[in-house]
């Protein structure tokens, strides 16, 4: 942590008239029909860093990925709409380059005046960004680094990726951590250090396999681990229960059985679930005990008794980490579990961290007050890997 140079260090050196390359995470969800941004949370998250650089008179060159294009331009993943929204939020036009390191990018960057902002087109339109070949990645990093006199990483959601803009560019320029990255590292290091107890973790989402490493890492350190979402059915199966047509990872049942045996009673599972005839917003549904799931139905949310039990545990907590929804919150009929747990977290007298991804999206989609949580992470995968104790390439690059 102490090895990270910060945005304040860079500002103290003076950035007026200098080009500063900022790696942001502007990977926002877009409406498939209209292309409109449906949640601008990630754009807002980088505003403190960009605003400080603009105010200090830097020529700010922002770069980001969006979605998973295949290393070539793809109009559905263009950052054009993001440039417009970013300009609205900054209160000044953002100059948009229609390529990553080509003629448009070079002329857009060259024409910047002090205190102006440019946004390059989607980094993943260039195969060098995500290439496993170090030479190809390095060549792209050379071209990107030519646009900056200094580099700021403010894309916490991408620091677990060994990509050119995250890992290779900082080796080529003086580099610092942006406000967002610094805050994320400070918050998550509280959880991995000596969290105030009781320390309660809530995990949801669809697959145990996605969360296995973090469960293994957290079990020795947490006081209670509450499990909901689709992943709970593999644990219920491990207890010998019928789970109907619910999401089930058969190859993880034995692993879940072992985790339950080793947990010393720390793991809490649902006692009731909402089951439906089909995975559809208007499907007929009922609440049943977990030992009474019909063989032809599937679970799509945790039930009210589970919410009450989980909430009682959360009310005693002093530190809470939540990653993953409790059910299919996008469908109103199956959103009550996620809403109930989120509201319980906001009422607890605890330092609470929402671990990015679908959990952060759920907070916004359900209209909950973001300020009632201690911290909402912008990096789902990155925050989980940090808690697992993994070395994150983007953080390691900033420490060097």
C-alpha cells in the first residue's frame, strides 16, 4: 500500500500543460435496442480524478474498454455514447477519437488545450490490448504511452487483468493510482487486515465455482458466511436435499459438502426459497421450505424467513462484505430477497462494502440509497481476487 504513488503526488509536481493518460473503467451497460447507457455509475466514479486533473490544467487523455469485442472495431461496443455522457457530467465537451492509436487518436490528442479532455475509442478494438503475446501487447502499450507524459490508473474494475493499458503502460510512464483505485485498495485492505468483529460476508450469484476461491480464503477469517442466490442450491444438494430444476453445479456438490463440514457452523444457508414453474418474470411461483422444493420447479429467490434470519445476523455485525444478489432481482417477482438483504445491510451499525458487479447494479436498480453503504466497489472480479489474496497485475504495476 505504502508503495503506491497517488494522484495528489502527481498534482503536487504540477500537470499544467502536460498530457496525462488516464485508464478509466467506463464499461457501462448499454440498452441492446437503443444503445443508450442504462447505468452511468462507473462514469461518475472516475469524475473526482478527471475533475482534479482538468482543474490543474492537464491535457487529459482517457482510455477504457467496453464489453468484449474481438480485437477489432465493432459499432455496438463504441465508447461514443460514453463520451457524450462524460461531457455532460464534466460540464465541458469531451473530444472523441474514433480509433485507439490511429490518425484520429493522434490528431485528437495533439489538438488538446490545457484543461481539455479526450476519450480514445474502445481499447479492445485493438488486439494488442488483451493479447497473451508480450511483444504484441508491448507494441500496443508503446503507442498508448506516446499519448501521455504521465499515467493514472483509475480503473479498479480492470486491475486484475494483465492487459496493455493496465499492466504494460505504467512500465513506460511515470505512474500513480487515481482517487478511485486508492479508495478501493484502502477499503479492501481493511477487510483483509483486522476487520472489526463480528465480520459477516454475504455471497450470492449463480455459481459456486465462481466464488469457490473467495469462500476458501474467507472461511478462516469471517464470523458468519451467508449464502444465497443460485449458488445456494449446490450447497442444499450437498445436504441431501431435492433442488428440483434449480441451478445446480453437480461437479461442485462434494466440494460444498466439504466446505460445510469444515466451516464449523459458520456457513448459513436459506431455510425457504421462492420456487417458480419457469425462468420468466410472469411465472407462477410460491414460497416453500428448502426441504420441500418440488422436483419440477426451480428456485429463483430466497424466502422471507431466510431474509429475516440473515437480517438478524447482519444486525449484529460490525463489518459486512456483500457480493452477489440473493435472487433474480431483475424480475420484480424475485427481487424481494436481494432488497431485504440490502436493506438489512444499510440498517446495521457496521462498516459495509458492496463488492461491485451485480450487487452494485442491484443497489441502483432497486433504487436504494448508495450513500447508506460504507463503500460500493466498482470491481466485482477485482475485489474478489483482492480478498482472495491474489496479486493484481494492475496494482503490482503501480507499485513498481
